[in-house]
């Protein structure tokens, strides 16, 4: 069986079967979760220096920061790439 990957921005992908949740980064619990993951060396920063727009939590308890909006990642996880969600952050080469 072939695993489906989901683009989370800047050429980074995650296996859709490993994603437990995609959350907004602005709440106090999200910020606490990010700092706890950083302390436990479970934080993966896939933003390439851009603003964090979503936090992805995996079944291995890793926390992934992404510059792609929560709605966009949710659509990609559901297989619907043509939804009316916000446009993805521009991915320019630096």
C-alpha cells in the first residue's frame, strides 16, 4: 500500500496517516506545546524563516511548524485541493 504525502510548504512533506492534528499557532496552549516540544527535541521547523501559520502534531508526538495556513493543509489532507480556503504562502527560493 502506498502512503500519501501532503505538502506542508517549501518542498517539505508529511505522511497523511501520521498526522493527528493541525492547529492554529496563536493560542497559549499552542505556544506551550511548541516550547515543550523544543525542550524535548521533538520540534521540526519547516517554515524557512517565514511566519508560522499552522502547527502539525504527529502520532510520534513530533510538532511540526509550517508557513502554510491550517485550512490549506486540512484541504490537502482530505484530498480536496480546489477548496475555497486561503491561498498558500508564496514559496520563493531565497
